[in-house]
C-alpha cells in the first residue's frame, strides 16, 4: 500500500447524512487503504460499482476471524467457542454457506409472510392505540420502533414475547462499542443459554414458527441441524430481526419528520409508501461500520490490486449515495422510482429477511402516517440522541408530539 491508511470515516455533520469524507473518497480514492481499530490495515470500497462487484467476486470471502474491526475488545477463538454463541452462516463461504442459505430460504416463504402480515398489522395498531391514548409527548423509539419488531421476531420464531426483553438487553450489550470482555462474554453466554433452552423446548413441542420449521427441515446433505447450529441461527435472527429493523424504523421516522415535505407526501398519498420504504432503505443506513470481507487470493477491484489475506470493508452507506448510480443521491424523495440499492447487501449474502423487513416498514409507516398525520419532532433534529456508541446506527430516543 503506497497511500497512508486513514481511519474509517465516522464523523457526521448531520445525524441523517453519511460522513462527508465518503463523497471525496468516491471521487479521489474509491478503493483506499484504511486503518482498522485492531491494528490491521485493509481496503475501504466506497463506490456502488465496486461494492457490488466485491459482493459477488469469487475471491472475496465473507469468512472473518474472531478479531473485530469495530471495537478494541477481541475474543480468542477459544473464548468465542466457549461462549456457545455459535458461528453465524453470514460469515461463511460456499458450499458451507449455501447449505444454510437454501435451508433458511425455504423457511422465509411467501405463505409464511402473508400469514404473518395480519399479526404485524395488529401489533402496529396496538402500539399506535397506546400512544394515542397516552397522548403527547412520546418517545417514538421506546413506544413504537423498538417494541414492534421485537414482537414480530417473536411471532416469526414462535418465541413468547416475555422472553424477548432479556434477548434485547443482551443484544444491546453485544452491539455496544464500549464494553469489557467480561460484559461481552456474559451477554453472549447468557443469550446462547437462553436460545439453547428455547431450541430444546421447540424440539419437545413444535409449532408453526420458523425455529420449529428449521428443526423439522432436512438440509440437502440429509443431516438435520444440531442444537449448536440452531442456536447460532436463532441468535442471528433475534439480533438482525430486532436491532436492525428497530433502528431503521426509528431512522426512517426521523428522516421523514425532518424532511417534512416527504412526511406530507406519505400522509396525502399512501400509494407512495412502498416507494418511500425503498427510498429510506437507500437514503439511510444502520450499518456505519461497513460489511467486512477479506481477499482469498490476489485480485483487482476498481483498478486497485488487493493481496490475498487483506481485509476489505464495503461501505453500503457510501454506495447508496453514489451519484453514478442514483440521481440526486443526497435528496430524500419518497416518490423516487425504485432502483437497485445495497441496503440489504447483494448477491449470495443478500439479507434473507429483507421481505419481512420491507413488510414491517410498509405496515408501520402506512399506519403511522394515517393515524398521526400531525406527528412532529418535539426537539430540533440536532438534539435527538443518536446511537454513535453502537455498532448499529439509529436513535436512542425520538421525542415527538402531535
């Protein structure tokens, strides 16, 4: 590397805008050396074309070591295995990844999602009813954005909602940037233990939930999933289904209330909700620390030679603001004709739960704009406490009134 490695861009001038350095990097150094918090040096990709190319490149691996590129707290392989948390299939390559991918794709069926839709509508209505009954002011995160996806993921898995609070607390600990190794291990071992008990309960008393479906499913190799594999999948579903969707609901609401004309557009034209959701997924991101990858062999992306073993960070946040892919990318427009974005990544590792997330967002924003058209921020957007202390970006609180 001849260029001086720079830190990952994280400083924002506005809570809803990417770090401004990304615009300069796309122009001047779209594949640039980046200094990682763990002391390693890798490559940061910022253009849409390069990010999508890397996501489908056969020599770009999703496998990751136990060393994190986000926080300074590191687990050894022995500590990670001892946690019982399990190895997530999102950190695997084919053919190992393909086995899990096919199995899970068979569970996220159109039939299952259609059957879940009325329950999502009921959950959303219950929380809006409670907000309206309590009257303003309210915290849109506490009263709506957090509990709705928490209850939905419980419905999907077949998990009692009473058990979700513990999973939420442990997920928050795992996602914090500042936590001790003991705190991290305690959260991981506790979550693994609870999920293992849940798996064993579903083996005894199966239901129509996704976890029971995975227990009964037979993979392509004919070998049923073990408890360890089910624990890893269950933990991933809880973290992805709760934390990412909750923060996207909060960010989406904050963006709409900040860009007031877009809020009014959705209130007056409910037919724009589907487009509006796609625009939120493009315009906003809950993943500021990029998708971690590594080079399996020497390769070239964006005219830059990358050596085997080099870490690679893919900024979907920057890619979704690339003017080479999107017209006026820094403008939020809920009437925009949808175009392929990387809000759910791309290729073999594209998010399995993306249609569920879309459905939750469409129902949530459709009903929110209909029930509370006068909703507005109770404080200036600059005073909204953002999750700059978390691995997943969003808002800790969104004070609103109406």
